[in-house]
C-alpha cells in the first residue's frame, strides 16, 4: 500500500532507456504512455508490499527504489536497487498472484503506474509484446540468481560487499577503469543486501579504504580501479 501523498499525471515524457522500452515501436510506446499514470513520491515510501494483491506494474522514471523480502520476525533481505527504466511487479500482473517483494523509494522518485487490467488489455491489443515481456522476466530472473549467488555462495563479507559495490557502480567516464557509487544508505541498510551486520560492513569498508580500493568524496564512494576491487574480492 502506498503510504504517502502523491501528485499524478497521465502519460510520461521521460526518456526510456531500459531494454524493455527500447524494443517497443513508437506506436506501442505511444499506447503505453497513454495508459500510464505517473506519480511523484518522497523518500521511504512503500509502493507495494509483498503478499499484497497485485495492482499492476510500476515503472521507475526517476530516482531509485529498493526491492526487498522480509521474514515474519522482521528481518529484511534487500534484493537490489531498481533504477530508471526498471519495471516492477511484472510477474504478479501477469499471473494475478500477490507481489513477491516489497518496493520502497530510497530518495524522491517519479514512478509510472499501469493498472493490471489496463496492462492485460494492452497485451491483448498488441500480442507482439509478449516476447518482449518474456525477455524482461528472464532478465529479472537472472538478476535474482546473481543476488542469490552473491549472498549465498560468496565466501566472505569482503567478497560480497565488493561484488555489491561493483554492481552498483557507474563507470567514471574520466577514468573508464574506475567507478563511483551514490552512497547514502546506512551501513546497516547495506548489510541487508549481503546478509551482514552493520559492524561487518563498517569494518570491511574501513579495510577497503586502507587498501585504497575505495575512497569517499561527499556522498559518493569512488572506486579507483574496478579491476583491483574485483581481484581483491576473488582472491
């Protein structure tokens, strides 16, 4: 359930850069935007919660959204951060099952929403979109498997954290071998992505800094060499 006041508008002119939307023809994209209603949210707003009945698809237009699953005793495992162009709630909208995870904005965000009924009608009008939907579901499955591999099979906290930072990092165009990460999550929240405690994350980051594998510049974490960090993680 959405927990914040929102402002909405029909159709979004935001540039779509994701693989899914790049494969839609201009006519298909025009029909999509005609049924999409965009909302602006503040930070820490729950867009939908796991086990909640599907209300349709959400598309990240601006900002970032954390996807997580929660145990009955309140423990949270963060799966990934959805960014611009990512589609959320796709499988639930297709099957009619409840949402498998919880989606919560990390920062102020703009999110598009397409109701389940409207989405299924869109597919009925344009059956050629089904293969594109299948590819998107496959891509999301691959990302889920990668997260499970990081959390469940990585041997140590440093390896898990290094893989997470590399996955999050954007290439520094001034130095193609480096990267940078917007770093405003708490150490406890970062630990939720790799199944580690706040103390472990703090200690590991301190070790990375000591080895000059990462550095901090304001709210940005910079990776001087992605190769060095990856090599250290796999050592």
